C-alpha cells in the first residue's frame, strides 16, 4: 500500500511538470515515455568571450517549444531562413490570434517594413547600408548622386555674381615689377677711377618672373667689361628661384653668348646667393658665384660683406679670362639708409685676376690685383 501511494505521487508530479513543458530527470529514472518531437537541441558553440585561463563555453541546448504558450506574437512575417540554429517547423502560428488591438498595431507596423535581417543587419564596420527596409531597395548612406535641385557648391549664392566688377584675384597672381640697383659706385685705385654698376629688374608674379641682370665696369667712357643676362625665374620654395635664360658678354675683346641656368635666393642665416652656370657654342663652361650678407648695426646703419668669383673651363685671352678661378672680388660696404629705398655707402674691396689673365695684365704693365676704395649709392623701387 505504501509503495502504491509513492508511485501515484510520482505520476502526479510528472503530470504537473509536463503541463509546464519541463522535462524532469525523475521521469528519466523511471523510464516514463515523453514526447520530445517538439524540441530541437543545438550544440553549436557560441562566441568564446572567456578571459585567458578560462575554459571555452559551449552553448546549452536551445529548446524550440510549441508556440501555444506564447500568445501575442506574430511570426508570420519573420524570415526563418536567416535564423540558423532555430527550428520553426513546429511553431503553431494559427494559434496566435488572441493578441489585443495594441499588439496587433505594433505587429502591423513592424511587418509593413518587411525587414530582412539575414545573417547580420550590420556589416563588419557597422555599415547600415546592407539593411533592406522594404520594396527590395537598398539604403545607401553615402556615395549617392545629388538630387537634381541641389545647388552647385561652386556657384555663387542664389545666382548672384560680381556683375560688372572684376572677380577677386589673389595677391600672388598680381603682375608686379621692381628695379634694384645694388651697386652704383666709383672705384679708385692708384689714381685710376672706374664706374661700376650692378643692377637687376624683374616683372611678373610671385612664382614666375622675367628677370634682367647686368653688371660691368665703365672706364674712360667705354665699357671695359659688361655682362647682361635675360632670365626666366621660377619660385621653387619661399626663398629660392630657379633661373633659365641667356647671357651676353661685351666690351673689350670678343663678344660671347651663353646659355644660363642657376638659382638665386636666401640661404640659411639670410645669406643672399646667386649661383649660375653657363655654356656657350664653343663648348666653354663658366660658373659664377656671388654672396652678400646684411649685418644690421642699427636699423639704418648696415654693414654688407660681399664676395664674387668666376670660374672658366678654358682661357680666353681676348677677354682677360683664364681657366679655373679667373677673378675674385671681396669687400665690405657700410651704408646708411636715409630711406629704405635709398642708401649711400662707402667701402673697401680687394679684387684680383689669376692664371693666364694675371700674366697678360702684368706683361702689359697693369696691376692684376689691388685694393679699391669705393663710394656709391644703393636704391630700389
């Protein structure tokens, strides 16, 4: 009698648990047959977020229960193919008709979008462009064409322009010009006096200019030596220009024409540099280097050291030119800027010729080297 009462209690307990869809282990012990056809167990491994040292986690069995116990949910619009690991074949959609009006309204609003969340709704980078929001059209977040009524971003607002007024122009596009007479001086050496000039003028904009340079000596009313250059200057940095053009030498001796190319600008510490190479039709090569530096004693009193030297590949006796280092000039000038554009100066300079040019001058009874005292004016506009 006691054993029959215990068995009756177990059967009653199993029946109560089955009502709530719970599979008791007690039933398994007594081998009570249960209907598991509405369950599907998946042993797929979920992403392992375990910390170092922890064991990986395996997904528990996923149970797909009969949907009779889940009223208020409309699964008729769900895309079951995009939900791997879930078996919806046992779901009873016909029994889900007892939702209230508010649930039906919410379900209807969602179903109208017919959202397709196959696989994942977002790309690897969180891009929402892969979402399908109905109508089979993909939403693109960027890269789309502008609408036909969009305003041209390069046009002026509302069609207004400058009318008869000229369009604005940047300062580096303006055409300007300047003339700098760096040296206009009288040089005296043992009773002989010569007039020396060194000037350059340019016209153009900030980046491209036409440049004219001229330097020479006038003695006895005639040009003893004259160098004239016509160059095209192009700015490559804020402080340096490249130059390409022609040079023409005149005065005593045979006139020479050269092709010129070089650089001009400010080296570190504000050292002014002109470095130019030349080549002519006879295959002669020449190189000229000139440097200057303005040392401000005061804001208006300025001491300027200056060096100039010329190199030639071949000697030219008609023009008193020797191969190698042909001539050298070095000196200092002290100027006072009455105006920034006008400054008189005095100075001293050592000048000399070398090589065959020096030999020819000495043979003619002239001095090949000597010290010069100079007075002159520097101006620009």
